[in-house]
């Protein structure tokens, strides 16, 4: 490796989340290349990270999550929505629901048609395949077998879940063994990032193998405060030590600075560096270094709501997570058998249409064998319950994220403007009506005692919409706040090769570059973006 300065590298990656982990792995494959990863949080050593069922505990742990909240808005009934994000090696892959979901092929074709050459489904499919090690049935045309990330099928099979799938299929919705294959539409079991009962985060799959190579420096507790610019070229990153903001450091990048801090923190860092809308920067006392009006705009997310059914003739996780049943579940998990400790956040899915005239699904439903008290996430209902959540696949509502002040330790201002689009309102209402229909099939009647939420008093469209506003929540799929687009797109932040418009030596690689959310959980897409970005960087 060229150079002897311990604070100078070929590449500096800001963020040890999913994209940063993939980039660190791929770029250090060349032993002549040096890479530094700056992660604001600690190591991913908390045991609750590895235990899939521990997700409820870690979401509220400020040591390993950013405890963000949205700004209130009419779409959330003027509530501030809790938005935890990963703050540890692996980022949100250390705290997410562990679902592997790519989205519909036409979603990515739309990216390309908007001027982002090289991002059609045919272009990006090889990068999806590169990441994954699919365990189970798969069509090799669509699925990868040799990647670093294991993708497995749900192994927790219970009669009431089978009855749910049978009931939905009885309504004419096809069974689909692989929603990540040739077709997305249908009903079946989720695929997840769990192997032998353990969560496999991006840090475990991608970062750990790279650390042993010797050309990777991972710095934890390193909170980036700004990108250093020399004219119009990024040359390094300033950071402060977590817990000791007076301790300031600088790392230099000989080739590129890569911002991979996620859809909420990446635009914030650009703002702190004087890159963004001039008015926004001046309002928080930051000098404009490079005016770029789209930084922080176009923020969007999946916003959904859940129905809850009271279950009879079977135990759900509400029962099994309490003593004495919990002791048996722990024993099963320790001996490699299916257990609630090894569950992903949802175990069965439905991808379907809000209107039969549509040619592709615009709704995602997820079945979870657990239910929580209203407004108290993490607090179990006293009865055996299961939840069926739903959200519009392609949200039209748009908001923004901004640096709150010139202080890098202040949380960003997050305003998703949930349900501000009438399209989102209509599609979600249709989805909630289908939730009620899916939970009331004859096949499921042996197990469903009654609907608890939203309850029989909710009947009209206006009542369903009011319920969604008062009880809905983020699905944690933020995207678009540094969206990619061609040179003529004034609001684009990065080019199709993910370089920041008008600057040299600076890229953004994470879900913030997504122009419009695919019809999926955002994690698989983020990995794909990073895989493609690695090739773009190597070819530069």
C-alpha cells in the first residue's frame, strides 16, 4: 500500500452499515488498496444482536441505535413517529427484521427509464445474486448460491400460519414459493437472513472477512462531523470521538470519500459539510461550499398499519415468550430447533393488488405471530395474538431530512410527510380492508376468535384512514434523500455512477440514492447498490 501516514487511505467510507460493509469487503479484495471505515457506534458485540428474537430489546438501546423521531404531521395524526436506526457495525442490519426482499423488476426498470443508465433490472440482477448464498429452493436464473449472505426459508411452521396461507390462497391469490424469483405476486413464507438460528448482519457476512486482510482500518466511536473539501474535491473526513466531542480527528482520502451513513445521516453529513440547498444551510449557520438543492429532499418511506386477531386453539409468541414456555423455547433454540428466539420479524407474506385492474402488486402484507398493546411497541398483549401488517409498495408521499444545526451531534430533522398523498391514503385503506378479509377466511376460523384491531367499529373508508393515521408507523424503509439522476435533473444529488453532482472524489452509496422505493424491504436493494458501486469505483 502506498503511503505511510496512518491517517491517510485510498478510500474513506463514512458509515459501517450495510453499504459500508459491502464496500469495505469488495474494495479490500485488492491488497494494494487501503480503506478506512468510520462508524459512529460501537462494535456489534451485544448478544441481543445475534439472537433474532432480541430485536425488540435492541430497538430501544441508545448505545447501538439512533433514537430518532419524525416531526409530527397530519398523516400521523400529529404524532412524532419513533424511528430507531442502527448505530453499530452492521448498521440497521444489526437491528432490522432480517427479511430478504428484492422488489419487482419493473421498479428498477423505472429507475433506468428516468435517466439512470445501468440500473435496469437486467443490469442489477447480477449484483443481487452476487451478495446472496441462497439456501433452499431457487431458480439459478434469479438467485445466487455463492455469496456471503445466507438467505434461508422460515422454519417455524404452525397450523394457524398454514391456515392463513390456505385461506389467502382460497381467495384466488396464488401460492408463490419464491417472491424473489420470476414473480413477486402471491402468498407464502418469508425468506430471512438467519442461519442456524442466528442473525447474520452485514458486518458478520461482509466486514468480518475483510478485517483479516490487513488493508482495512475500522474505527468505531468515530462520529463524522464534516467532509473536507479542497475546492470542488473531497479530500478527507473530520470526525469526533463518541462520548468525547472535544477529541477531533481527520482522515485523508487519496482517491475517494464514500458516504454510506444511511438515508437519514448521509444528507445530514452533506449539509454539515456545506453541500446542499443554500437556504437550508444558511438557516442553520453553515457556509455554502457547494449548492445542491436536492440534498435531503425526496425522503420517503413505507408507512403501514396492522390488524390484530385474538387466537384460539394454538399458542402464539405472546404465550411462548412467557415462563414457563420461554424456558422450552430457549432450549429448542440452543439445540438448533425452530424457536421463537430464531424468528424474523414476519414469517408469512402476501404481495397483492389494491385493485384488480392493476398489472402488479402494490401492497405488501406481513404476518407476525405476536401482538403488542396499542401504542406500546414491545409490550405484549395479554392474550394470544397475531398481527397482519400492510403498506403501499410505491409511496407517493415525499418529505425531507435536514441537519438540525451546525452541531454534528444534534439529530437530524426528519419529516417524511406520511400519507400526504391521496394515492397512499387510498391504497392503504384498501390494504386494511384486505387485512380484515384475510383474517376472516373459513380456513382460519378455527384459530381466529375475533378481530381485536382495528375492531368492528371501523367500517368506512374515512374510519380506516383515521385508524391508519392514529396507529400507523414507519416500516423503516427510508430512501431517496440523495437520489440519483442524470445531469439535467436539477434535484438529483448523485449521478448514475453515484458521484455527487459537481464534485470530485465524493460518492454516496446507500439507500439515500434510491430514486423511488422498490416494492420491497430496502435492505436487499441497499446491498445491491453497494455491490454495483464497488464495481463502479474499481473501474474509475
